[in-house]
């Protein structure tokens, strides 16, 4: 028997309401704890009041939302299915010959549509908000100074100088070769403690290696003095290849649509975009992950005998499975970041394993 459109819409509406209320509750709790943590971190910053804390917590919320979204889907589905069971609506629907697969179809459609909407709209919005959050972190010096910016216009680097000033380095082209960072068309601006320009270097090529900046074919320009040409110039630097790689844009600050172009551009410069590629695959797998969590919820809540007892056991088991899945995802992600697992396997294996296990148990319950 086919599930009628009216019943399909009814089931989809029940799940959507349960999911949204669950998500709202989780977001509220997450926002509260995140605000408390930000208050602790900002306790020593004089310019950071409650308004700044709340603004940063809101800016960070979309990224936190991406983490808790699978749990919200699972809990929302369990609540919706239990409600239909408690009112005997699910029992009646199943009694007329509707299988679990037909009953789950409208829920899966809602989840997959929301997953696509999350990738197309919510993720770019969240990435933009997270970039602003990181900018506020840098301005408040909560995570150390970020001296780098990398774009199609080249690489910009900034470091403090012993006299209290700053040096700003721009390279039009960069390439990593082994343990060295090779640059072409390099400009170095020396700024005094007051922020005024005190000198400028223009070099055809430059290399950063072992905390030394080596410039070749250099022109020295100082205010009020004639320019001088130097074949080679060495000067110490606090910048290292490892620091440069660590300070590039975090994957969370780039949207699903920006990541492929950034990865291509990043790798063309000889750098490793492993973390960004792993993050992109994780985003790509997220709609399927939400569908897998629906099947997990179905395993613990579609049993028509759930009203006879064991509800608490099923709740605890479902939550335990959710947390187990979360730790499994974090472990595979960490192995992927460290290159112990291939990117594709690290991003997709938690989703596929969870989906296959849930489907196996559900098949056994329905047809077993």
C-alpha cells in the first residue's frame, strides 16, 4: 500500500516541528555555554563587555550548529516517532500495510532538502559569520596575532621588529619547495613604532628558510635618500614555513562553494590543502549523514511495542549511539588531518558505516 500524500505531509510536518524545536533547544544550551566560555576567555580584556561576548557567541553559532545538527535530526525524529506511537497514529498506519520504508520516505525527503539548503545557503552564511568571529578574536588577541593573508593577489605577511615597529612583506608569487618558501616580486615595508613608513625593499626573488629571509636583486628605498641596489640581502625573521601554513584561512571560514577554488589555488602554490579538502568532503557527506541519523532514530522508536515499557532504555541507547557516532567521526577526522587515513575514507566512512549498521538493524526489525 502506498502512503497517501495527506499522511506523508502529516508525518513530514510532525518531524519538522519536532526537529526545529529540538534544534532550538540545543542551540539555546550551546549558546549559553559558549557565552560562559567566552566570558572566561575575555575576562582579562578591558574592552570586551557583555555585548561583545554575545556578538561573538552569535557569530560562532552557525559553526556550532553544524556540529549539533545530526543530533538534532536524530532526537527530533525519535520525538516525532514516539509521539505518533503514543497517540496510536503510527500503529494505525502500520496496521493498514504501510512499511517502515514508506513511512520514513517523507522524513528522509525533508532531511535531504534541509541538508541541501544547509550546503547552499546556511553554510556560506555561517562561513562569513565565522570569518568575522575570527577577526574579532584577532583584534582582541584571543588566539595570538594572525600575520598572514593569502589571496589571488599574493601572500601578505606581517611581523614585529625588535625596535617596536613592524615589517610587512608581500610576495606576488609563492611556492613551497621542500622546507623553503620561495617568493617572486617581493616587497618589504618597514614601519616604525608610530606606524609611519621608514623604508622599503623591492626584490626580484626571496626565500624563507631556517628563520632567515634571503632577498636577491634588491632595491633599497628610504625617504629622502637615493635608492640603492644590492645583489643579496639577508635578515632574520620570526616567520617559518610551519607558522605560515598554520595561519592560513581555517576551513570553517570558507564556504562549501569557496573551498574548491581555494584548494586549487592553495595547491598550485605548492602548499598542502589536506585539511580544506577533508572539510569539503565532510560538508559534501553531510546530507547523507542526516539521512543516516533518521535511520538510527527509526531503530529505537519505530517499534510498536515501545509503549509497553523500555522507553528510558531506548532513549539512553539512542543518545549513547549518537555520542558514539560523534567520537567515531572525530577520530576518523583526526586521522584524516594527520594523513593516517585517505581524505575520502576519513570523511565518508563514519557516514557509510552508521548508515549500513542502522539499515541492517532496521531490516532485521521489519523483515527479519
